[in-house]
């Protein structure tokens, strides 16, 4: 998105643009948590802006609620389209990695809600359940406000919220892991992988660890989840050993420390983890270039 919607610069900003800019980060996060795709979230924001720009502000009592309602409805429409697209997706589908800043990690609840592990749990919800869960559990919106956003009665929304909470609770990481704990595990993982220390790697992985790779049919990746510490460890050490120019670097992704693999200076893979009871239970490697283009641009600017 370009112009005043992106940066707020210019000689004068009209009231509609000013209000939109003030709530842009909130709207983006709502859309991203519903879609798991930064590119699609940006498209939803563009559609939200086009609708917001045509509204008579004098008729809007609560601009924030109004904007959240537009964003949620646009995201629901997009989510149903994405669901059909994922049916023909080649290999496992993973959320698009989102480069985040340390202040996101400081907010443990927000960091947990945008973590790769949580976004994968949200993928198991129906579209309306996902919208209700995000708006209620992450942003603490009232049932009446959510009801307007998803075109349901407040009573129905309460029932959906309860069902979604129960569903997510059974699948989310068992304990809240701090960024510091994640960073320590990733540092050890990085060292073990780079040195080919198979035993050290096995010590870090849970017996039933799952490795998922997303190449989108464009880049080579594991075609289906790999389960088991021994299989995962051997696959990782063999893979790193074959790439002489590979460099692993720490990065903050989706509110938690992660690793970015660069080959000849270009972002090749972003690796994030799920940790339960001190062991890595999930490894998520995104290689699809379409999901890494934003990461490539943003990391290049920060270097």
C-alpha cells in the first residue's frame, strides 16, 4: 500500500485517512491472524480503505468498531477463497512468515496469537469460528461488536466463541514459552545443525517432533510432514551439509525468535519452532518464494 495510507506523510491528511492510519496496525493484525498471509492481509486493508473512503464519517459513532467490521467481513470473504486455493496447494501449507519487532515479543499474548504454531491451530477452525476467536480472545471485543462483524446474533457468537476456545485449547502449545526460552532452544539448534552434531540435535527434539516444509511447488521441500526425532535430525544434518554457502541467522518472526537461512545472500528458508515441555515438537520451514518476498525486502532494509 502506498501514499498516505502507508506512512501518513503529506501536507494535509483528510479525517478519513487520519482515522484509518490510526487503526491500521490493528486492522492488519486482525486480517493477518484470520488469513495467515501478509500479502492477503494487505489486500484486505486496501479493500477496507476503499469502502471506508466512501463512508460519511458523520454517520459513524465508533470508527474503530466500524473499521474492524469492514476488515473482518473482507477477511472472511478472502478466507473462503484461500480455503479453496489450499485444496490444490502442492505440499504442506504454512503461514507466511511475518517479520516482527521486539515490542511484539514483549506482549506475550499478542506474540502467542501470531506465532506460527498458533496460526496453524487457527487453520483448523471454520472461517467464522476463526474470526470470532481472533476478535474475542486476542482483541477482547464485545460479543455485540463481534456479532455485527460476522452477521450473527450475540447469543450465537457466544456459542461459537465457546466452541472455538475449546477447540484451540486442545491443540495449542501446552505452556506459554517466552521469547528467551525460544531463543535459547534455537541457538542450540543452530549450533547442532551447523556442526552436524546429530546427538545434540536429538537431545533438543521431542520423540514425536514434526517437520513441515512449504515450497508451494516452486522450491523443493518435504512433500508431507516428517515425524520422529531420528528422521528429522538426519534430514536436517544431511541437508545443511550439502549447502556450502548456507548461512543461518537469528531473526524475529511472528513474535518469536526464528532462523533465516540465506544462500548467496538471498533468503532461502525461514525456520520457526514450536516448543513443549522444553523440547522442540514442531519445525516449520517456509521456502515458497512468494511467501518470502516481503521478508527479503524488509530484512534487506534492516541490514
